[in-house]
C-alpha cells in the first residue's frame, strides 16, 4: 500500500514526509527541492489494542504470567513485532509514503516535472495533497509573503491537472478505440479503457463508473466515437475520483488566519475526503525530539512528556519552544499527520489488521516469536487471500486455516475479521 504526497512546489511536502517517516530529505524554500520521489515508511497506530493484550489476559488468568509491573518499559505488551513496535498494546504498523516532485500548472503537458510527477502517482492507492493555507506562495510555488493562491485554488488546480492527465491517456488512441466499439459493441469500450488505464491502476469498476457518469451527465452525448472534450473530461474525472482518493493536509495553519481552510474543508468533505489542519514544521520538531530521546511522543498521540535525558539536556528556550509547539498542535482536531494517514488507511481504503501465526495455541511463529506480524489487508479478504498476502507459496498450497482465538477451523472463503489471529495450513 502506497500513499502519495502531492501538491504544488514549496508547500511543505518534504517537511511533511520527514515528519511522518523520520527520513532526512532536502528541505528548502524554493520550487522543485524534490526532483526524484522520496520513498519512506510512516508508522501508524492500530485503532484497537494489539492482539497481545488478549493473549496477556489469557496467560494472567491461567497463572502463567505476572500482572504488569509499574517499571515495565513496554507497559504490558508481550508481542515481538518484526516491524514497528508495540508499547502498552499500542501497535504501530508500516505504511509506504511517496513524496513526489511539486506539480505546476501545465504539468500534464510536461511543464516542470509534470510527466515524472504523474507517473510517480501511478502506483499510489490514495493521495494526500499538502496545501499552503497561509497563502504565502503562488500557484507556481514561488514565495510571495502574502496574497498567494487560496487553498481552494490549489486543490482545484491539482484536480484539473490529474483529470487532464488521465484524459490525455484516454485520448492518445481514442479514434482506434472508438472504431473497436463501432465494430464490436459497448464491451469493447470497457476493454479499450482498461488497456489504456491499467498502468495507473484502473479496474473495471472505475471504468464502468466513468461510462455511467457520461451517460448520466451528458444524455445527448451520442455514441462513444462522437464524444468530445466535455464527455471525455467527465469520464476522466470520474475515473480519477475512484482511482485516487484525495485528502488534505492543511499545512502552515499556524501562520494562517483562523478558518482560512473552511471552504476547502467543505469542498473536500462533500466529495468524501478529509482535511486536517497542521504545521509540518512543528510535527517534524516533535518527531526529531522524540527520536533523540528528549521527549516521549507516540505517533498519533496527543502531547508529549520530557524524558530524563530531556530534563538534563534541553535548554529553557528549547523547552518553551516544544511547549509552544504542543499547544499549537493541540488546538486542531484530527490527530495531525499520523491521524490523517490512519484515517485514510482505515476509513478510505478500508484496511483491517490480521495476525498470521504458525502455532494457534501460543500465537507464535516457527521461532517462538509472539505475534510477529500485523498485516494490513483490504476489508473482505478471505483466509486464502490472507495466505497470499503472507507469501504466494502459502496461497498456492492453502489447505485450511484455524481461527486462533476460537480454535475453529475455517475454509478458504472465510472472510477474515479485524484483529483475527490466523494459522494457515498449507502444503509444503
């Protein structure tokens, strides 16, 4: 699963990327700081306690484990994550982020880094548009101090470029595709569009929705080979809406007038998206202080506490700065950047978590590690689908699975539920 960070240059995308991934990248106050896409991993908390909380409760009830001690650094967690971490049964799981080059008007025609920008998006499951709600930059990403582009202008410009890009792909061989429809019938239109758009992740449901929307919005459009720019734009826009869910990080909110993003929030919410106000610079400062051991701050958590090391090494000015940052971020709802990524993963992309194990009694892998993997899977994934998500060999050799919580044997078509602990039985 990949989430793309998009937007015009110089809005704080690279700062947002660093705040979410703790990956150092070039950050500067000029357009096209990012040339090649930065790829990193953000760690987001699961919404429910890690399955190790249930395992701990079971072991305590059986007298095989002492109660949580006050000095336990993991606050009761007993799992052994292969990736991420788990403290206090708050488990973090990885999500891949892609920070692509800034987008300028005319990108679909190749302006700026346009072609590279758009191709970098092709494998993303959702997009976060970083918007400068302070109005300190124009649509080209040039700093103007104040009076720059409005948040709504930025968003509409991005949508227009994406729609034009997809329309361009469709139009590239439209006459050939139209002739196929003329000779082979309506099914050929779906086949043609899938051939053209499969490279950016479009499937039959996206294409069918686009065709339906053309007939709905343009009842007099006539046969496909007579469609013009309006019909093809509607087709491209509908496919883009299904293909790239877009949410907004309203950045530089600490420098913006209160409510300057309200109109954009109404617009995005009406289309099924989400908006959170934030300051990427402030979140990056907390992330770095936490990585340095100066504060305790869990991704997506509210507030922070100064550690013993921080008590010894932070100056009064640094403490005041961190306190001011915490107060600024606390003013805004939404859980910050990590909260936004989590909402996209669990609400927009409908991901659930499953814990595959090799021993359904002790919930361990072959090496005795407790609940080593927490895998994000689409809602509706079957037991066999989970097997393939773990490894293709497990999917190919699937025999049956066991629900470790209940001990019940389940079949290939059983739908895995959120938080399930599953043992997969497969031919070796």
